[in-house]
């Protein structure tokens, strides 16, 4: 194979979304302002490298708030928490910093609103995912989880005219709509959420992969195995026509056999992945002859979110 035939197609957008950027910065700022340790409930975002880097700086990751010493600082992860978790933190006099992604908070508000209006809410999402647990906790008597189309037969509602679906923000757009279509076959008057629940960044990264994948012998997705949106990118790449697709945390995880006979490598990263890891993969590939890099751009992202209010600078004269 001539060296000149080797190329990398680099998806854009890729990597950090606004919610992840905000959450990671929240932990960094908390460490700067308060010093170590700062406790974090669950992984702040689903990425091995990010968690290890913050741990080295003095963040302590715990599963539940009862592992946090009374009166200490605890950061809630980007995936959100249920009201029960907030209550537990209050009972332990914990100083909380809420790094929940604003787009997840939007879904929580929708769940509360439709519960108040006495709807049955069908939540499309993956059982056990932290985001799903937080959303379901907002209205447990009104929410039923639908993990896939296979769950639909077991769904029962009180009034077929008052049913709405919501979703986990990090799902595959196509798979979610297949599940919703199947739900609507059973409940023809099923209502849509007021606005799209699947995160803009999740959608944008999937669109970029769909544009790139048909031209790729191999697609590499940088992301951790517990990252829902990263796992979905592998699935989307295969469905869109990639010859093969693999999920990796680091360049060192690339199996050399994957590169046999490959001319075009597609590269992207999940929404919780720092760009330094992508650069590591590009360097790894360049050393093996894939020096030509072409960016495949399908959207420009400019959205940013303000830091949690607990970390924002105090305005001069605001307190007297």
C-alpha cells in the first residue's frame, strides 16, 4: 500500500461538550478555592483520564453522600441527582456544588412539570445509568423506564390520552426514535417532549460520524466504556458503513491488527473526552504512516454554560 493512500478523517465536532467542560471546571475551581480534598459523588463525567487527573489533584470520588464527612464539600456530577440525594446531603450538612448539565436539568424540570399535570411519563434510557436514576427520582410514581423496544409490552398507563415520552440525553438519536415509534404504535396519542431531550452535542457527534463512516475502513472512537454517548458513536459508525469500529481510552489500546489493510481511519471522541487524548491517537497513527489528516466538519459549536453559582466570583458590593 503506498504511504500516500493512508489518511485520517477527523470528525468535527468531537470531544468536550459545554456540560462536560462546565462540570470538570467546577471540580478544578472547587479545588482551587477550597483546597483538597473535594468530594465528588460518582464520576464527574464518564472518562477514565479525566477522573484520574482530578483524583491526582485531590478530588475524592464516592458512590454516595454517606461516604462524605459531615460538613465537607461535595460536587454532584454532570449526570444529575435525584431529590433524595439532595436531601441526604442536606441532612449531613454537606456543602454542595451542583455540576449537573443544564440540559439534564431541563429534562428534570420536564419530568416534574408533567408529573404535576398527572401524566404517565415513559422515560427512554438505560437502566442503571446515573442520569436515568436522577430523572426518575424527580417523579418516581409517574415515570416508567423503557430501555428498548422489548420493554414496551410491559408498559401500562392509566390514561392513553395523557402519556408523554422523555429521554436520557446521551442516546443514539436513531435508536431512540425507533423506540418512540414503537411506543406510538401502542399509544397513538403519545406526546413528544416540549423540546428535544437528546443533547445537541450527542446529536452533533453522531451526525459527524455518519458523514465520515462510509469512507472509513476503520473508525476509532476515543471514550470510556461507561460513557453512553461514546459507546453509541461506535454503533453509529458501524450502522453508517464503517468497515470496523472500536472504542479506546488511549492510543496504546489500539490493536496493531486493526490497522492491517486499512487506508482510511476515521477518528472521533465522545463528549466527555479531552482533546489531548485525540492528539495522542493522531500521533500514534502518524508514526505508522497515517500523517494526512482531513477534518470532516458538520457543525460549529459555540454554546457555553456558566459555572455553578457556588463557584462564580462574588460581585463587588453584592453583600453588605
